[in-house]
C-alpha cells in the first residue's frame, strides 16, 4: 500500500472514530428483503453485520421473503394474489408461505454462523436468536377482500428481545407472527421492522431497498427528508418503486413514533451500512425530525471545530491568525453551520456601535461543503444580526475573496471609510482590500 493510500485510510479511520463511539451500545433495526439473501453480495452484508456486532452495536435483523414465497407457490402451482400491495394468504397458500419463510430464516442463521471464512472477521462467533417475539392478528376482510392468514403486528415482545440483545445475541425476526390462539399469520416485513423499532425504542431503523434508493426527478439521491417532506413525496404523483414506497411509509411511521432517524439504503452499494453509519454524509436517504444541519450562534464548545476549519486558511495567508484564547473571548461574535456535530461553516460580525457599522470577518466553508449555498446563508445571518443591532453598513477586509463579496453587493471603499479604531489596527503588510455594503 502506497503512502497516499495509507494516509487516506488513517484519515478515514480518524473521521469515523466519533461515529464508532456514538453507535456503541445503540440498538439498530435493519430490514432487508428476500432478494438480498439470494444475491451473491449478501456475504458482504453478513460481514458488515458482523463488524457492527463486534463494535458493540445491538442488532435486530428483519427479513422479507417475497421472491422465496413466489417460488414456493409456483412450485406448488398456486397463484399469488395481492390487494393493496399485500399478499392474500389463504389456506392453500399458507403451507408454501411457512415453508419459504422457515427455509429462508434457516439459511440466514446458517450464514451468520459460518465463521465468516476468508474475511477480516474470520473467527468471529455471531450468536443469533429468533423466536415467537411477534404477536399478530388477522387483517380480516377489507374492501370486501378476505386476507385470511395475512395479518398485522399486534404486539412485539420488547423485553424478550432486549434480554437476547443483553446476552450478546443478534436477534433475527421473520415476516411471520403468531396469535394467542396458535394461528400463524403472514406479515409485511416493513410492519414487523417498524413495530420492533418502536417497541424497542431503537436508535435507528435502516431499510435496504432495491435499486438506487429514493431519488428526485433528475435521478439524484435525496439525502435527507423530514417526515412531513417524506409524506409530501408519498402523496405526490411521482411513481416510486413498490419497496421504496413501503419502506418510506415505514420510515415516516417510525419517526412519528419516537425513532430519531430512519434510513433508506440501496443494498447494491457495497458497504452501504458502514458508509451510512460511519461517515458524515452517508450514502442513502435519512428521514429525521432532528435538525441534521443547523445555522446557529457559536458556543464555547465550537472553538475546536472553528479552529480546525480556519487553521488551513490561516496557514495559507487567506485569514488573519487567531489564537484559541482570542476565539474563546470573542465566541459571541461568531455564527456557525453545524452538520451532525461538525462545524462546516463559520463567520463573525464585529460591531462598531458608535459608528453604526460592523465588520464581517472569518467567513469560511469547509471544502467538502462548498457550492451548496452555505456561504450565502451564513452571510445573510450575519447581515440580519447587523440590522438587528441598528447598524447601517458592514465592511470586510479581504486578500483572496474580493470577487465573492463583490458578487453579493459589496463595493470597493477606501481605508479612511472605516471606523478609526479599525484603521488603527490595519495591517499594511497584508494590504487587505476594503469592501462596504450598505444595509
């Protein structure tokens, strides 16, 4: 491995460390369809699940079985019938459903138990627990359609699952549920996963979907949605793949019922689970009521993040050097954009109240997040702050970013137009240009 690749690996590992720490001891419910199990890449998903388990993540796996049930019915020369996206499971079809789901569960347990040969997790022993954790009830007759042995989740034995998790097990749930009278019902995997996540008060619900995931009209991945925005997508005329629609509905329901974040990932992205959990931006769609990215006043705890952002600019001469002590004393002058705990943009406003002018300073956006309008948002917040303090204009001193400020209405001005106190601090060696914006 060459030095550049080694450094990339070290940098990635350092950046992932906070997420490794944050997810230890957390409960994740992971949903995947029967298609994933039949795919050759399922071994990689098993490896990633093993890695999560080794990092102390508490895992509940929920699997679907649509293609396996379809194959079993076809082998028995029985017809598959659906209504409203749900399978109608009659007396004739039930044996095929039980056989397909039972066989699939055994296959998954076997894969989780095989010791992960020829992988970095070779020798890791994964303990898997499954059982009658899901109590179900029949859907009954709806719109005149008798769903027979198709049911819905009535209750999840959260305490029983927690005991297995506390004992170090991965819990595996299938799409079958049992009634108090001993009947078996075919359930939707999305219903099981959502009910389990809510009952367990899980930290995340993660769904692996077919295709690229949730994309917009230009086929670009939608990275983040609020539950309300997701409901707008669902109610629009946009044609969504069936599994994406079902899992987006499940994600919204989970978020509306106490789950902080739900994620939709394409199962075809190798390592999607790891990338989503251990990188800041992930590779899927996150549905959350939390404010994942927020523009706010800076706090003393942001000093380290601000320094990390501006130090390279200071070293290159783009910004004037500021000590940590100076930043701590002046932190109330700063505003930041925080993305999932990381300061990705910063700016400051220094008011000269006697002159009714203010200095816009230390404006910076992390290189990975430039071009997304964050600089504009930050500047707008600083200008709003200036107007709120009764200032009539703001100025900026710059050596490298004159055009950026000119494009936003700042005009070239003379040094003598600045407040006297600022003129006395002017660094003639830097020879910064002065630009002013009336408010």
